[in-house]
C-alpha cells in the first residue's frame, strides 16, 4: 500500500495538463502515493447541474491531501445557458467548486508564496520574497448575497443603520447586496498563521492589509486582532497598510515586504499582484490549508483557450505539489523540487512560452523532474 492517498482533481481547461506535469515531478522525487481521481468542474455543471458532485466530496474526506488543477467558472447567465436542456429552469445555480471546498473543509489559510527565482526573465526584481496569507472561508466570499433585496432584509438594515436610508427609494430589482462577514475566530487564526510562518521562516515583518479607515467594522476587527496577536511574537514586527496603498508599495518597493495577511477578497487581489512581480501566474502556487486537510493548486485559472495545447507553464502546479510535500512533512522531497525548479530557471535552457521559450508543459516538467531525481 502506498504511504499517502491523494485526491487528484484536475478540473478543466489546462488543469489536467498542469497536474500531469506535477505528477511527473512527484514521481521523480519518489513520492509514494495512490492518486484518487475526482470529478470536478464545468463538465459536471453542464451534465449534472453540480460542478462539485457529492462523490468527489467523499474522496476528499478519505484522502490525506488534495491536488487541484483549475476550473472554468462563468457568470450566472452564461452558466445557466450551458446547462443540459433537461436541467434548465430547475433552480440549479453555479458556484465555484474551489470556494465551496475551502468553506466545506474549513481550509482557512490560503498561503501564496511569491518568491523570485533568480534568472527568471519575467521577474520584476530579483530580490522579492513575499508570502500572502489570505483568509479563505469568509469575508466577501461568504456567499450571503441578495438580488433582488427582500423588503424584510432592507427594513432590518434601515432600522439598524441610518446609512441604509439613502437607498430606501431604490427598487428591489435595482439593488444588490453582498455581505462582508468577518468573525473574530476567522481573523485571529489567519493572522496567527501568518505570524507563525514569519517566525518559523525568519521573516521580520507581517503586514496586515485592510482598509480600517473606511470599512470600519470588518477591516477594523482584522487590524485590532492583528495588534493583539502580534504581542505573542516579539521578534516579528506588525506593519499596517491600507489595501490601495499596498498595491502601490508592492510596485514601488516590493523587496521591503515579507509576509502579508489579508481578508478573502483583498488577499485574492494582492496575491495576483504579488504573483506578477515574480513572473506571473505561471509561478504562483497556493495552499488551502485547514487544521487537518489541505488542497494545493496553481493560482492560475483554467485558461480555456490553451486547453490541450500543452503550452502553459507548469511551474505553478509543480510548486503547489512541492507545498503539498512540505505540508505532509516530506520536506526533503519538497526541497529537491524547489531546488530543481530554481536550477532549471537559472540555467534558462528550457523555458515555456511565457518566459520567451518554446518548451512544452511536459518538457518543462521533464527538465525539472530530471534535476529533482538527483
Ligand atoms: C483564486 C481564484 C478563485 C478565487 C476563483 C477561481 C474563484 O481567483 O484562487 O485566487 O477567487 O479565490
Ligand atoms: Mg484569484
């Protein structure tokens, strides 16, 4: 029997090909696993009205960790149009499977390292080493949304908030509300995870990225809790930066920052920005980590126009696999992958199209696998 059982959810678009690449590298370092394939993604939305079938959730419950490829998601109206004719009008609504998995399994920390590999022609600077900790289960992604807004909801809001009165003449159809829900527990555990990481890996600062001067209650709570938690980590300094300014500083002086911590939506945004500083989404991996389960994925989407072409850079998926090994405690194997990626990039002989080369997805994976084999 293999040492680990890994849920293998390729999804759609380029998901399957980048996971195939990751597998080549995992095999090369001798990772001893049985992979259990799970259905997920657009195809299952169209055929079954559910992009995350129950049988897939069962697989996640019965594995040690999950590798996730990528998934296509489309706005409400388009999603409805692509549903099998017999399923239309039956009240099925599309939801993002990865967001659902994060919430269902309480994978509260979305960890997104953005480190420049020396020699990558796409680096904005060579000395960037950022790690984004994004809250992954609440905030604007809580899914508590209204359109049209029921009268009852509106009247409760007006009663409790004079600010709501400004909208009292707006017809229900013309009003939409998405709730930004923060909890003390949610804030505290993400901030603590960020500080723990900074302490363990020697980062001098954790920057909390919010907007408490305007979004007083939610952002305010996050910053207040960050100040409390920071007291437990005397060796790590807490910096506080508003999200808009952070975007500017990340372009101006990214080398000054280390660990960043933010809520779900802001974390989503700044992690794409941080990824581009170190070569773009081809290099950005992400771990969705909870207390006892974790899902690892490339940060990029499904890039449907490249699907099946084996052109996209698999480094993000390979680094996601590396993060999975670290999380499972297979640190020596993880380290070998990290070094292999660094060597291939530094040598610059094998490069995918995003880096100005013409290597295919699998050629890039093979080059990394060869170094990782040792
Ligand atoms: C990400 C992605 C997802 C998100 C999408 C695909 C739902 O942008 O992982 O950053 O918004 O979290
Ligand atoms: Mg994103």
